[in-house]
C-alpha cells in the first residue's frame, strides 16, 4: 500500500479500517542469498538498499527481539554532518543528503526536521577549533555558520550567557542538522525492505555462525539453522557476541549511554543545542518533551540502564546552561548499549572469512549514520568493494595504526571516547 | 554501583576512575609483534555477564582495584587490590 494525503483522507472517512500491517511476518526459509544479523536501523537500511540499489531479492534480516527495540528506538535522534576528519566527513555528508530525501524515498514520514544544530563554545581556543571545523564542513559542501554571542542570543535567548564557569563565546550553527522520528526510520526501512521481498524475521536470535573451509555457510538460530551464501553482522551493542560466534574478537567495548525526557511542554527549544563542555545536549520532540542526554556512564555495560552519578551530572549541566529547565519534570530515563571503538569511529568491512561481513562500532553516533551505513554496507556486500563514501572504515586500522579516525583527538584507546 | 576498595572500604563509584578490561597483567613483551599488541591494546572479549576490570581509587587512596562484576546486572561480585 502506498501512503498519500488522499489515502489518509479516505481512510479517515471510512473509520481507518483499511490499513494493513506494514510488513509481513514470514517463516524463515531454509536458505537465503544474504542474511543480516540484527534488525536495527543499520540492518534494515542495509536490507533496503541491497534490494533497491543492487536488485537483490533473497534476503533475510534476523532480529532476536522486535524491529525497533534496540538502539534505533532508544536514541535522541540527532542528525548532523559536522564531522572534521576525512573518512568521516564524506560519509556523514552523504548520510545527510540521504536523510533529506528519505521520507519521499521510503514513502514513509520519518519526520526529519532540519531545525538546525548549534554547538556552543566557551573560550578562544574552542572558538578557533570550531572555526576550523566549520571550514572543513563548508569544504565538504555542507553548511556551517560561526555565531558570536549576539548571534547565539538571537536563536537561544534562554541560555545563561554570563555563566561564571562557562560564559558563552559563540556557537557553530549547522542549519541543515536536526532530528527525526527514530521509530519511523526503523519502520520505514522495514516496510520498504519488506515491499521489495526481504524477509524480516523477528524473535529469531542467531546463536552460531557456520563456517567451513574459511567460508561462511549459514547461521544457527533460536528458530533452527538457516543456510546463506553471505552473512552480514550488524548487531550494534551486541557486535562482540555475534563476532565471537565467528571466532573473531573485535576492537569494541560495550558501554551504556543514558537519555532523559521531560513531560510535554509548549514549544520552547527550537533547535538542537549542544554544550560540549558540560557533555550535555538537548532538543524538544514534536510531542513537547525535552529530550536530552550526556556522556557515557564510562564502564563496560550491557545493562540498558545507567547509574545515578551520570544522571546527576547531566541535570547539573542542564541547570548550568539553561536555568529555566529546572521547572520541567523528568518523566523517563533509559539507557542503550553502545559499541565503542578505540578511535570512536565505526567499521564497515569484510572479514578473514569468505562471505562474512562486519558493520559495528557506531559508538553513540550511529543514528544519523543509518542511511549512509545501509547504503555503503549494501554496496560492500553486493560488490565486495567498499563504497566510495566509506573507504576509511577499515577493521585493520587499529592493528596497523594507519588511517585511524580519531575525531576528538584524544587518542586511539578504549575508554577515551 | 559501589566498589569496595581493599584499603578504604565500600565507596560510591564516583570516587573511582574506570580503566577498562583487566588486561594490564598480561602485557606483551615489547617485541611481541603487531598481532599481540593489537590484541592487547584494541581487541576485547567484551562479555555480557561476568567480567573483570580495573578501577582506580582516584578520590581515595589511589589504589588500583581489580573488580569482578556482572555487566548485565551491574552486580559487583569481588574487589581485590592489584599487586604491582
Ligand atoms: C541514549 C542514546 C542516545 C543516542 N543518541 C544518538 C543521537 O542523537 N544521534 C545519533 O546519531 N546516534 C545516537 N545514538 C546512537 C545510535 O542509536 C546507535 O549508534 C545506532 O542506533 C546503532 O545501530 P542500530 O540502529 O543498527 O542498532 P540497534 O537498533 O541496537 O540494532 C541492533 C539489533 O541487533 C539485534 N541483535 C543483537 N544480537 C543479535 C543476535 N544474536 N541475533 C539476532 N539479532 C541480534 C538487537 O536485538 C538489535 O535490535 C544514541 C544511542 C543511545 C543509546
Ligand atoms: Zn582506597
């Protein structure tokens, strides 16, 4: 079924009884050409582009839980292309372009809202660093505007500009950045893949990867064995466990990242605001809740919930930046499992096993990457060659030290990103 | 989460800095080669369940503590001093 304004109107007149499920619920077949392990944003987008761009048909996405239950439905939905380093820049630039056409491409409203993102700075040194980053963004063909304090004030009058510890010196404004409805992204890609013949198999946990003579043969699952010519891992926070089934150890440590939402309020925060010095960022959802978060809890965890110290830290940073937030009541907090790499950048690559591919290491920034990651991973799986926007995401960069993508400049070591 | 420092007793995790997986005891020889060093510096078992990691009692006595804990439940099972 294609969605359209007319459809919404006629369905409204007939009691909305004609809507059908967005995707099928098929039984797993005995064999597929391609199996994707993990039905998060990246797995679903990969399936979609395999079918759409490469004409592949016989594909299954195996998801141990339900579609949208992982990080794709737990993140704070920020989309931006403000990266600095080659390797990242061209990739996130491509992703942002895909975001801009996504709702119409998928025929599904992902509520992509380019409300603009403002990164605040609080010192001369930080201003220089952001000016340089802004120039890199412009060189990449994206947009960036350096704002002075008055420029920030026009957009964000509610900030504490003269804060004693973090006075606001200005901000780097990225007008094309914004937010999207995370669930809709998962559902839209799921529906698009399903319509092109991909089997989405939920409640199907992969428990083993079958390898014979150095080539992948299929997988073992909670719903029985399934053969496959190619197997692509894309399990985000669980990447370490899935790779272990293929005898691999990854440069990944899984950490918990928390997020928070307040009760619904009238529109007051029109942009995405990021306060790097306080490890704090915020936006307002279309329902009115203030959605915000901070840094990792900073210990290895699969808990999907965090501890109190980071909650307090985030609340304190919020109060420092915008004292008005003290009147809002937090209604929910949660956590997600982040696949952290030593240099903070991801991996989209082949492995030493024929027909086995790896996509992981999205850290806390993989939502914005969903379209371009699916696009590039599909290209790699279909052609065996990396896509031109994702040539830097090599697994061996850690071993060789060549081509590390350390965006924060803190060093390529676990626990520094 | 609360961690028991062998010298100071049970303390809030705010007092501790996290180092990561407790691999430092198995440091390879300087000439062990790229694969061994890659293994040591980057690759991780990253278990969902029981793990051992190193915490530094930064806000206390500066001891290094080897903590056995569960990464799914956040239970702290055992804490002991790391002997140099
Ligand atoms: C609190 C929070 C805030 C965030 N904010 C942002 C943000 O603002 N902007 C941004 O760009 N990014 C953000 N992120 C990061 C982003 O959400 C992730 O990087 C991204 O969603 C990960 O990719 P995914 O969607 O494919 O992951 P997931 O949705 O987690 O997909 C992985 C799937 O694999 C499945 N799986 C695992 N093991 C198996 C198995 N053995 N068999 C079958 N299936 C399996 C899981 O059930 C899961 O559904 C945030 C994350 C969190 C937690
Ligand atoms: Zn102590």
